[in-house]
C-alpha cells in the first residue's frame, strides 16, 4: 500500500493543473437545451485542440492512453479547477466510443471516433424501454433484416438529451426466437432517420426542463453496416465496455462534493450565527458525518482504481458506487435544511435546490440502488439468486 | 498510489490469522469459558514473539521496523477475533516508551507487561498532573494503565488511580472498573499528538475487523439457513441487508487504509483522516453487528451464538478515546486537507 506518486506523475499533475487553470470556461453552464449542447461541444473541442481529449482512450484511436494513475491525477485536477463535466458528451466518450473501439469495423472507427474526440457530435443511449428498465434483457424493440438494412419498430425511453443528439447507441431485438439475452443487436442509429419521432419528457427539477425523450421507431431503416459487433451479439457488445472508465472519473464527483460540503459548512455557520456554534447543532453533526463519509468515498475510489490497476475484474466497484450515490443524496438533502425557508426558492443563481431535486436520479440511473445491491449480494458475497 | 496490500503485507495477515484461528477462535469466549472478564493476556507473549506489539517500531529499539499500515492490518485481525482491548495499551505503550526511551519498553514489545486501558467518563485533564473520572478496561490484574487524548498519551501505575470500583460491564467479556485520577502523575507521559492519532487509527482498524467478521457471519448464515424452502439469502430483504454490510465494510476498510498511509508516509491531514476513520469504522462496526443479530433471528438474540459479542465490543470501541459525538465536533474544527 502507498499513496506515492512518481516524479513524472507529479510533473504531469503540474502540467494538467496549469492548462486547466488557464482554459476552463468561466461562464456558467446552461442546464439544458441547445445552449448546453453548444457549451459542452465547445469545451470538448478546446480540450481536443490542446491535446487533452480522450485521456482514457488508446493512442491508436487518437486518445492519450494514460495509465489509470495519470487518469486519476487528471480528474483530480479537473475537479479542482472546477471544469465542467462531460454532460452531453458523456455517452460518446465513455460508452459509444469505447464500444466502437472494441467491437466496431474499421469504417465505423474511422468515421465516428475522430468526430467524438473533436467535439463535433453528441451521442445518446437507446437501451431502456417502457417495459424494460431494470430488466433490460427483456427489451422488445424489434428489427428485421430487409436486404442490406434493418427495419426497426418499437420505443425507447429515458434517453437523456435525445433531442440534442446526432447519434444513438441502440439495442434492438433481431431474433425474437432466441433466449432473452441472445438475439439482441447493438446498432448505430442516426437521430435524423425518417420514421424516428421524439416525445420530450420533462423532469422534476423545474418546469420546462426537458432532459429525457421517449423515442418511437416506425419502420426506421438502419444500414446493416451500422451494426456494431455481430448480429444477435449485442448484449455482449453492450456489456463489454460498461466499466470502460474503471472508476477514475468518479474522483471528480467526489472532490466536487467535498468542496460542496465545505460551502455547506460555511453557509450553515453563517445562518446559525454566533448564538449556536455549528458543533452544538444537529446540522453540524450531519455535516461532520458527511465530511467523514466524503473522505471514505474518495478512499473507496482509490481502491477501485487500485483493483483495476492490478487487473482485478470483479463487481466490487458496485460497493463504491452505492456508497457514493447515497452520500451525495444525503449532502443534497442536508443543503436544503441549511437553506431553511429559502429551500422553497428554486432560483437560477443558487443551484442547491435544483441539484437537490436532481439528486433523486443518482440512485436510479445506470442501475438502481436495489439492482446494485442484488449485484453486490450475488456477485461479491456469493448469495443465492 | 495503491491501496491493495503488498505480498509481504498479505503474508503478515495470513500468518497472524492462522495463529489466531488456532489459538484465539471466537469460540474461546463461549460457555463453559467464564462469562466475565477474559484470559487473553495469556496470548500476549506469543503474539509478542510474532512481533505484533513492536511491529511499528524501529528495529534499533527491538521493533520490527514496519509502519502504521501493517499495524492497522494487524489490528483488523485482532478485531475479527475480539482480542481484549488491553492490546491497545501494548502497542501504544510501546510507542510512548520508545519516544521516551523508557526502560520498560522491552516488556511491552514482548507482551509480558501487565497492562490495561483507561477511558474518560466526562472531562479528564491529562498532563503531567492529571485529574478526572475514568473507566478502566481489563485492568483487574494490570500493573500499568494507558490513556490517550488529543494532546498525547500517558502510562499510569494502576495504583495511581483512586476509588477503584468494579462495575458490571455491558461487554461482559471485558472487566470494567470506575476509578478516579486525583492530581495523579503519570509514570510516562508524552505530549505527542501522533500517539493519539495512532490510537484512533488502531481503534478504527479493530472496528473494521468487527464490521467484516459480522458481515461474514451474516452472509454465511444467509447461505445456509432455509425458510420457505429456500436459503434466506435468496430473499432480497436479507440479501440487501448483507449488501449494505459489505458497503459499510468497504468504506471503513478504505478510509482506514488511507489514514494509515497518511500516518506512515507523513502526509498532511492526519487528524482529519484518523478522525474520519474512527467515525466511519465505529459506525460500520455497530451497524453491521446489529444487522448480524437481525439476520440470525432469534438465535442471534441468545448468548449461545456469537453475534452479541461483536455488538458489545463495537460499543466499547466506539466509546474509547473520543466517542462519535466528540469525533464529529473534532472533525468540524479541522481544515479539509488537499
């Protein structure tokens, strides 16, 4: 065990810190809409032009191919510089891109990967369906082969930013007679395809906030050349890159949340005033627990990276994800109690209320807290199904 | 950066674990063994021969020359096996005596010193002259008593304490006395805050051991106990309790490892990280020990099964040298390290 970083790593840290300090956009990121798209793409393009894009992408695909330790350092500096998150670029950089690298044809790689890195395109996900959420394997959107095309019909839901996207990673059932997890294919869907319509879904944060769309496919034609991996092997294709980041990017959130707790401590002290020292108040006790839990969350991320570095490929990262998600929710909830009556004002300038409401998605997205506990129970602890 | 134990560290853990499972299985504590107090001091010399008490001291003074990281790994195993809390006095006493070049040092390193520990009940001022009310743990036959606070650590003679009164102990396998320090002079005293941070770290590691042992007991029981024709661990109601226990263990293990490295390598934020460890690990130990009783059902409520032993010891650990309330107050007073 050690917390050492090599001299080269320390030099890399200084380099990253300097560049981020000088280039992180200072204007506030719009929460939604075309302005958010433009903001995210511009930031990605800026990183690309300076040679910082794709830190976890292999060099052969235009990335930097950094070691896990260097990725961790980059993300730590990224959070310290308060750089904007990937947001709309997330699916492309961490999911669609890596999936195409691992399973795509040469033509697919040549076309899509540079566009992603350069910040030219937004990707979205088409996995969940109205009747296939936690039980993703039961998805029913059908695609039949017609000549050199697939013809897709059905519906996808909870597609974040679908209305702002160029491409979609889409899971469709191409063999209805096969077993549940067989007979699925992973395809690239052009969001401008005829027959594809979108229904915006507003989320609970505030009125007129479209975050998701529901997608309806009415005989949407997709060239067979846009199937990634083998036809009917889509489940394996989708699962092969789920852990692409291997936990390094999580450190960003944790550092940000640690700073949030510091802001909360300052605000709470201000609100309670001198009459009631923080250490004697129930809010102080909760802040103290949060500070300790945030420290533990960071140590857990170091452990996830240590395991990945050692080539250990288990489900233990679920332990960190579960703990981190629930600690973040607790922080957002406590922020509200610190605001007191002002918690009822959902203002643009002060985003604690917005992010409190937003935090409800943390334990739902990318596998609910309950599904994660099934995974921990069965795959980490070996309990029977 | 790497939080995984090295091959050498794993070897230390494995050899200690095989010693403890042969010589100190938790079953040693069950009836017909006496149900008040414990006889763990008989093991201390053999553990001394393994280098346990001088693990973190330089070889020049008779130690093994390892660090707080190895000490933490050792205390995790000692916690799993519910060793008497007197062990804290041996390791910390050895560090104190090493700093002071005290001549008793070798008896702490070899485990022959008869020691126990004291914990404040209320305000205790600990210094060259000390006052206040304390509890004594496993001090019935002790010659020396160790106490630690934010300013340092001190070793007293048992005879330095006044009004020693036995009281029934919630953790009945630990002897408990009320006692009082009245203008008492510790035989050895060092105003060295590092000693207290090490104390918090070792307590955290012991608590990690309790959290892990109870997780493992609950999981094992959930795999074998059947109701409604199925192992109870197949029901999500039970499976998710076990998953929560595993999450708590991971948090406590990782934060304790991190804090041990901050101490071993001399990074900033030592007090912040040891206090975080104590808070997270003590809470994990108590919660896991409680949930273990629930998973076991009625048998878990009896003295015929082991779950209650872990719960009671977890509460002792939580109280020692700064309970959670005190840790919260402390952590709010510290700066967030980088």
